[in-house]
C-alpha cells in the first residue's frame, strides 16, 4: 500500500503558537509511519513557512520552555495552481521538490489558522485538508457568531454582550450599563482567541475596564458573558465516514478547585487547582442528552472533521459554552482522551482524521 504524503502544518501567528507546536510534537510521535509519510511545515510567528524537523522531542510541551517554530532560513512554497499538488522548498542548498501532497493536516490554534484563513489558502491551491472548512472554522473561531448561530438553532448559550474596542472607548457608560444587566460574576473574553488567552473573570464592576483591556489585546471585539454555575463538561465529535452519522465520544469533566477558572496556566503549564476526569460521572440520560446537544451544535455550524463541544451542566440542563474546531490535540488533551475512553486510541484517531480529510478532497 502506497503511503499518503501528509503535510503537518503548525505554529502560526497567533498567541497559541506554542500550543500548536506542542500538538505537532504529539502527532509526530504517534502518527502511523507505515501509512503516512510526513512533511513537517512550521509557520513562524511572522508567518513564514519553513521546513521543520521531524522530531517529536523538539516540540515537547515544557512549561519552562514552550516550543516554537524558529526561522531556519528555508521557505516552503505551495503549489502555483490547483493543477499541481507539488510542494517545493528553498534553502541554503537551493530549490528542490518535496513531491506531491495528498492531504494537509493543519493543527493550528487561534487566528490565522483555526479561523478559516489557512483553509481558504488550501482551497485556493486545491489541496485536500483535515478538519473544518472555511465557514465553520470562521464561525467556530468567533464566539459572538457561534453563540448567535447556536441560539438561532435553539441551543442554550450563556447570555452575553458584545462590544468593540471603538464602541467601548466612545461610550463606556452605555456598554457598562449593558454589561451590568447580566449580573455578577461575568467572564470577559476576546471574540477570536482560544486556550483561555485574554479571558478574565470579573467579580466587581470596577474590574471591567482592565478586563476589557486584556481581551482587546487579543482581538478588537470582546464578549461580556454571564458566568454559568454548573459542572464543566466537554465531549469530542467526529465526522462520520461517507454517509455515516456524526460520532460523539463519552464526556470528560473539568473540576476547578483552587483557581478562578480553567485558564491557560492550568491547561498547559501544569498549574495546580484543576482536575480532569474522563469519563465524567453522568447518568445514561444525561450522557444521551449531552451527545444530542453536541451533535446538534456540530451540525448547526456546518462542522466537518472534528470539534470539541464545551458545555456547562446546571439546574436548567446543558448550556453550550464553546465549539472548538481545532481542539487541543496533544496526547493528554481532552479531545483525544475522550476518544481513548470511547475505544479509539491516539494513533487511530490521527489516522481517522487524515483518511476522512483525504477522502473528502477539496470542498
């Protein structure tokens, strides 16, 4: 059987650059080398495409030294048109071909990668890729749009107010009054960022201005969102093959004991005060309802490939917090952990995603 040539694309210009690199390390270490030939392409923080090392250890997630793509002087060039699938690289030894590409696996988190931009580039040059398309990626990245679409589909979401930097600076009194209508506490979040970057929990309205400054450092648009009291539950979703239905995993639970919320430090820097449990302790009826809600949310944004749906379980039932169209994908992340506990190992999950993306071809 001929191997599929897979471009593993990671790094990028977003604040989640290092998390994407850590994800790359996990995939490089687990991908089935009997099935796939890997071309690691890193994107520097400045947006240059470089040919990277095929070395999982180089991208290990070390809290003391986060991994990153360093500009090594090489430049990877995409095909000149949709009539070709050949990649080339230029470096100190000159220009050479990397061969034809079968599928691209973009494991990019945040803006300029998870938001539909890289998906648009790949469609323009006619390369099949893993995961969500342009529209679903763009919607999933923007929390305001996601909540608007889900609410329109009849899915419960937390009440929120969306404000731009310009609107806040023009009339702070108006927007603070609208925010106050949500009651305390609230979360202030950038509209387009992940990994809890730029997120602040506000328990006093005097903290709102500073919290918005933190959010606006990530994006010009921010959400002021009601805090939902309940259990924090996550589950993983996979596109079905051919005409098969969407698949939803068992649930995982995030239990926060010594922190305000599940922030970046707790997610990636091994900070204390958070426990991850999978499978979560849910009754059969609760799990069935959660999987129904997750499937509905996945389909509401027109998702493909994969997603992680994060919800709160309170007295009123399930409330969707976010949809992550390229969730954390290190071996210990919740997305692969949920599938592991559903009978699909990490290497099998990688194979599944690549084969589904390849079979789908260019949208």
